[in-house]
C-alpha cells in the first residue's frame, strides 16, 4: 500500500553557511516532494524559509529528517503561512 499524498507547512531555519546550499533541489530529487516556497529571507549567510511541502507521508518524513540531519531546524507551521 502506498502513502496518500498530503502536505505540511514547515519553517526552515538555516545555520550559518548552509543558507546557500541547494537543499530544496535535493529534497525534490531524493524524496519526490513538491515544494511551494511561501516566504524566505537570507542575511549574512544565514536564513529562514517557509514552505508548503506535498508528497507521500513517508517521503515528507524522509525529507524533513534529511534537512534536520544537515543541521537545518525544521519546525511545523500552523495557520495561514502568508500572514506575519
């Protein structure tokens, strides 16, 4: 049985030095997730990004574990992610 497609809203906070790495490309390629970048900012080689990620639950779990393994803080975001 395959996972049903779903989506999650997350906020990624990048440590210094990783904000310029192609991590979104990597999660698309490796885990077959579809990102929708809702907000982002990079300042002095650090940054944050709010994403709507869609895909199979197991792929979303694997993608977020991959990002966490890179030292990127992954936090679930609730509510309207375009506000504030």
